[in-house]
C-alpha cells in the first residue's frame, strides 16, 4: 500500500463508536499526520466518522462531534477502529457498522483496530481464521466471544494481510508506525516517531506489561545486554554471551528476558537483525551480500529467508520499493 509521492495523500478514516477511548481516537491523526515527505507534504489525511455522523460519548467524559458518517469508509484506503469501553458496545455492534466494515474490506481497504476495537472487527467477521490481538486484560473475554479467531495476547500488534490489530493504548502508536514503515520505509517512520517523541520500535510484546505478583527489581533487567547485542549485530552473539553481559545464569537470563520483552533471546536477535538489514537496504549502496554480513545473517540466502518470512518480500524487491533518493 505504498503511496506515490506525486499522488494525493492516502485517506484514513477513523470510526468512533460510543464510549470510544480518547487516546486511541487521537492516535491515528497524530502518527499519520506526522508522516511527511522530504518537502514536508503529508502522506496521509485523517478524518473521523461515526454512524449517522452523530455525536458519540468518549470513555473520558467528553463528546466527539464528527464531520462524517459511515459514507467516509467508502472513500478511505485505510479504516481504523479505536478501542471502546463498555459491555454494551463490545457485546452488540450495530449491523450498520459491521456491514460498512465488511464492504470497506471487500472493496480493498486496509482495516485496523486499536485495543478493544478488535471486538468490533471480530463482530464483522473480519478476524475469522486470522491471527489477531487485543488488550491482554480482555483476552479471556475475547476468546469466549470469538473462538474462531486465533488470538495472540502477548504481542503489541499483528499484521495479517490487510487486517491489522493492536494491543492496548500505546500499542496503537506502534501499529500506526508499522503501517507508515510499510508504506514509506524506515526513514519516514523514524521521522514520524521523532515528531511524536516515540521510539520507532519497541522491544517485545505486551507480555511484559501483564500484572505479576512480584515486581522485578531494576538491577535484574536485561536491557544492558540487549543494548550490548545491538552494537554487535554483525558478530556471532550466543545466549551464553548475552547472559554473561547481564551477569546471570543462562536459565535465569532466558526467563527474565522473555518476561521483559515477550520474546526469546533468539527471536529478539532475529528481529533486531532484520530491522537493521531493512535500514541498510533503504539507506546505503551496500550490496545485499554485504548487508547480510553486516546485519549478522552471514549469507544472502539467510537474509532472504528471514526477510521473506518477516515481511513477505525478497531483499532486492524491498530495496526497489523503499530506496532513498
């Protein structure tokens, strides 16, 4: 869904329902509005709609007065459903809403949800048979209501073709930045993140935020070991090396690493190396073989396999799509 700079901005429609979560509602406009080209022109326009263009209440005690009704979805390339509070909204989504979402999807729009907005997408049947996520606190209820969905409550977001879901609150920012990165590359996404005073990528998943009986002490963090590894992605980095940097046993380090990031050390290292390779493909003249070595994959074949598994394209195709002038 990458946009041509000579074309008009990509239209994003934010669908607000009763008891919409205020932060979720504002996230798409903030993040997509921060995505600009080299001349400062916006890559996206963001508008808000409600059923019948009627005011809706937010969960924060204010009303939303929209400029559009559901007809906005007919003109949008991307539709975002923010989270909602309240049993009534989660349990019974109006047919006009589910119908409009299905129509938008079948017309080719990209459909996204933030937090409990996933309940709305599931009610529309758009998550059937798909992997998806929502706020961890609502995972059990989601599974009971929508057993046909492959729910993963440990991740920050899931991108399943043109249907994307995110976990609670700030994970909506992560998802919007992911979309900007997919559409326009890492440089534009990184600049948008800086404008929003956000990291362009957060480690791990929401498993690290789930309430636990005993909080971890600050001096038991694996953060220093992760930073040490980031500076050595081009070198072999073993689990024993990482544990040694944290001054822990391999067993203790592995357990604490997963608790903090939601990933195993090996999974985390693959993500870091893939992201570094993507940045080099976009911003350097290095050959793909050189990039494979500098990002720690060693061979072009290993880089190609991981990049295809992660984002579905070969290194050469990715470079053609996102090469910086």
